[in-house]
RNA sequence: GGAGAGAUGGCUGAGUGGUUUAAGGCGCACGCCUGGAAAGCGUGAGUACCUAAACAGUACCGGGGGUUCGAAUCCCCCUCUCUCCUCCA
């Protein structure tokens, strides 16, 4: 959530930054400020009446104590109608606040000054590249062909069980998926100082709102119903990412500064309705309703937010380097950024069978946008309560990593060579048909 | 699913309509004392809103509503937590 004080005091700056996103959200500012103005005006008025009421009530209390009942009764008469005025004004203030917050909670974060200005993915600057597209002596097969010939995934039966957009990993496919998860968690906890957590895969509405999923992306979530009780729909949701439970671990807390930086990593499946998304319903693993991911979360002081973001991207890149995969890092331009983010790097891994780059990681600094929504603060050395920066990054997403891995390391005979780092996890150096 | 208990500040814990500005204790910070420390004594400290700013004002005792001049306290609704029973991996 944006800071209403900043909107009030630096209106033109906020308007300019919002307009760079290209979503037209800056047009909502006038309305927000009008409601805010009404709220503050009403508040000033009602507080005067409340001060008066408190003063008189105290006097009545004193008179009662001295058994001066007659005088007390007269005072009561005097203040009888104040209550009605207060009630009316209170209602006015509450309504103005509600209207203000309804808009405010749907406004996206402001892009950081270092973010490239642009309209779409076309305008995303490339930051760096690792390795290069590998040359093959044969036409690289797609992951779909490889998964079928090596029996890594049973696409048809997954559809039978759940529907399109779901995967049934089988045999070495299931083992490879598990090996990758284990490898990622070990890497980040042992080499990159993250603390492993294993969160619930179902979260409540508050957690979804805290990270900015709700109310804007309510249509992309899977809502859960308890048994036959239809009234329970809307209470709980399948996690779209581990960011939802993990970033909320310290919601409504005031952290001691000494406890920061906090670094968590967590495995979770990710459930996405992908309503209206391009690529949904096409065969394969690129866009699915459920995929595995190891997520990285940091809660840090504002001073260190951006250097921690750089480190986080390097942590995610390390995964691809160790697996010997070609990738590029891009910086999302103002028009292509996510709702809660102030700055985002995407890592795209090369998939030779697809002949395209696949997004396997998105690392963002949301600054205090989420912290404000979830009322998470830290107490600094001066004893003041401040909002921390909250960062999230994929380290990395699994289904697409799986795709890049099998497509990149496929051999002329149709087998998959397993990178050395992964061999102890898979307990095999290659995957071949029978 | 059944029965019961509970939710008060950083923690603990009193408070059943008004000099409560939420007692007391623990912990914390600072000071006195001391060669230094402990103990002891003293002082201080919640969160947010509002305001140009304030030692001004307002709100906050799980959440929402009601009664009243006045609610932590009385009434209604809701949420959550804990204990026991039942069932279950």
C-alpha cells in the first residue's frame, strides 16, 4: 500500500511514478485525496466534541462522588445531544476512510528511480548473460518429446486425474523433481544463509492481502471450501507462491533491528488459476495450474534493501550456473512490473527444444509496500518504529527449470546427462530409456 | 462433531459503571550508591491518528454493534486460542 502521507505531500511525484506503469492508476489520486481530506476534516471536528464529552463526563463523575446529584443531572442534560453529533460524524469519518482505503489498496507500488521506463516486455533492458546457447549436432527435442520417450511425465493421465494444466511426474521424472527441490534448499541454506521454513500451503485472506495478491488478483486464486459448507469459501486459498505464507510470518509484529536481515527459503507447490492467461491449455510444462518452487524471502532495513536485492538475484543465478544452463537477467521496465514491486529482475533460462527463454525466477524489492499492508515494522536504534523492505525471489521455479534441464542436457541418443552437482541427489549420472 | 475455559501493555497479572491518566510484579533504559559489579533506591518508557508544531486533542483492554452524560467493566453478535471427549494421518 502506498503511504497516504506521501500522496498528500508529494502528489506530483507519486502521480508521475504511477503514470510510468501505464495502468492509468494516477487518475485515482484525486479521488483518494478527496476522501482523505473529508476524513481529516470530519476527524478534527468530531475529536473536539469528544474532548468536550470527556471533560463533562469527568465532571459528572466528580459530582456524583460528592453526592451532588442535582448538579450532576443538570450537566447530563447539557451533554445529552453531543452523543448524536459524535455518532453522525464518526460514521462520516469511517465512510470516508473506507472509500479512501478501497482505492488505496488497489494502487500498485511506485517504480524505483533506477527502473527503466518502458511500456512492455519489449522495453526490458538485459542486465547480463551467462554462458551461451549450446550448439547441437541434431535437432533438439522438446521437453514434451523427451518426457514421453523417457517416461518422466504422464501428460494424459494427469489430465484424466485433474484436467489440463496438471502434471503427473513418473519414474525418473518424479525423482528428478524431488532431487531438484532438495538441491535448491540445500544450496540456499548452506551457501546463501537462508533459514529453511516449510509453510502451510493454504493461507487466509489476510495473508493474500498482505503480499498484494488481493484484492486485485482474487480471480487468479483457487479458493477452498470446507466440506459442504459453502459459506466457508473465501476464507482460505491455495498458495500461488510460498511468498504468501512466508512473507506473512512476521505480520503484525515489531521486530528488533538486531534480528534483521531475516532470510527465509521455502519449498512449496504453487497453485494458479491462470484465468485468461496465454499459453494455458497448450500441452507441456510451461504454463500449468500447479508447479513446485523454492522461494526466497528477505525482510531487511530500507538502507540495505537494494543491495540485498542484488545478492538475491545472484543467489538465484547460482542455481542455473551450477546446473550449467544458459540464461539472461533482465530488469523489468516500469510498464512490465508486478503490482507490489518497486524493482524486479527476471531470470530467463534458455530452453533449446522450445527455442525460447523461459522465466524461472523473478526477484523483487517491494520496499515497504507489503510491510505497510501487513503492519510489519521494526524498531530502529533510535527506538522508532519503521517499515522494513520485503523482498521476494524465486530460487527457482521448478517446472520450467525441469524443462530447461532436460532440453539443454539431452544427448543424441535421447538420454539426459545429469550435471555433476545434481548426481548425488538423483543418485544417477544420466536418465535413459530403460 | 460434543463439552468447557479464556483473550488486558514487551511479558505476567489485577481491575464487574465515574478522582483509572489501566494497579502490582518481571524485564528494559538512565541515574544514585560502589574501586567495579550485584543488591538497594530513584527516574523514565506503549501504538497510532490529528496538527505547521506541541509537555494540546482523539482512539486503542481479541473484532464489530448496543445501553449510558460516561464502558476494560453491562447486553448482543462474531473471530481466535487453549483443555477434555469423539474421529483421523
